C-alpha cells in the first residue's frame, strides 16, 4: 500500500479510486488502505466495496467500511482476454458467449436499494450483453424509484468497452458515469490486437467509443485499472486522443478534463479538479516542452485557437514524443512528492 501510494504521487496523481471487494481483496485491506491514506501525506483514496445491496442495513455496512459506494469490481461479467466478458454473439475464437454474473433483475434490485439508501451503485461490465443487462436493470430501477433520483445518484460503470448505440443512449439517459481505461485500447486495440482476435475486426472496431459517449453527454472519467495497465496520466490522455479506431478518439482538452474533473465528478464532487479559489489545493508541476493549443475537434467540441481567447495549452502528446515528467505533487496544500535533485 505504501509503495502504491508513493508511486501514484510520483506520477502526479492526487486522488485514487480503490475498487475493492470480497472477490479481489478483503475488508481489512480496504479499511487499512483508507486509514493509511488519511493519516499519511500522499494521495487521497476514495473507497468502493463491491457487494450487492438489498436493504438499508446492507448500505450501512458498506458505509461502515469507509466506502462511498457499492460499486467498482461488482462483476456483471469477466474480461475479453479470458473469454469471460458476456457477449450477445459468440467469441470469434471460442464457441460461447462468456459468463454472466448478474442479470437485469439483480442489477435493478441493487441500483434501487442503493438509490433509496443514498449510496452510489456501480458495476464492472465489459461485454455488450453485460452492458445491456446493466442498462436494462437501471431502467427497471428508475421505474421503481424515479428517473430523477437515479440520475442524481451518479451510479457508475467500470470499463464499459462493448457499448452499442442503445447502451450509450441509456448511459446518457440515466447519467451513468463511464469509468474507462484508454490504455486498454492502446494495448489491445487495432486490426491485429487482442480485441480483434477475440471478436473479429468488425466488432473490435466498435470498442471504447469515447467520442460517441461525449457526444451523447455521458459523464466520462479516465483511469488506469492498475495494475492491469499502469498509473500513467499523460499516457492515458494520449491513448484517448490517439485511439486505434480514429472515430472513437477525443480531443486532448476533452481527455484532460475527463482525467481531472471527470474523476471528481464520478464521486459526486463538482467543485474539484480545477485550480480555482475554494477547490482542493491539489496540483502537480510537470517538465514538458512547448504547450500547444490543439485544433478543435469538430466531432466533440469547439473552441478558439486565437491567443486572445485565453484557451490554455497542453503538452504535445503526439505518439513518439516524450511525455511530461512529474517534478512536484501537492495534495490538499501539502507536498507529497518532490523529484530528487530538482
């Protein structure tokens, strides 16, 4: 835990979301991590615990662990690499459709109970069938407790890779946060990557549609899923911009926002992730080359590149260029990392 927190600070990360749960860790592990982060100078840690909730008593038990939600690795399915993500049609390289861990009824019960208890709900869902089950279940929950309450709760979905037009629209309707990992596309996308091996090239090209999510108004938060892919903020932003399927890529401004404000909004905080009076005093200082104002991406957003507009520049993230190096990290006004001899 100490090594992980120190490494995150050295990468300019001020807040981590710990997606814990009984299938991947333990209650003691989560509570010890939250206690360590609270008492030591380092990144903040926001905890999630992945157990289903059916009552207010269940919700109270999760809060007692220090978690803010019954979410994270609450598995609706598995992964594409292991052929356990749940698909509507069989894998290209296996004669089955993966594994479903939760159906729409179970999703509905969990989301409705969490909403009633004022607790954030969420799921791990990767395959298109798993994402259909999640959105169908959230729809049923909205019928029970009201659409406005569902939207206000900011429930979230981790990974959300095999989205369709229908599930993207449902994410927007229910204000579900898409907590996504662009490094997945960088590692496994492309015409001859793992996605294409598992799904065939045509289905693989539909994965991780970040531009479609933003166009629909879906709240987007970028992350790493460490240790599956590394803690690498600027590499994550680069991967979202230079998506292996071009039409899914987003602008550097949009990706930067999704990796700063997006993570805070995913935990229900709209007052953080920016350097303004009253926001948490979290920032990092980076060594970088010249800052550039990327040309507007008409697929997603518009802004002026005229210097008089005051549009802030960002590092040039073109593949092959050196990424910024972290020199200094401050969390809550306290220095938590300083690069040696700088």
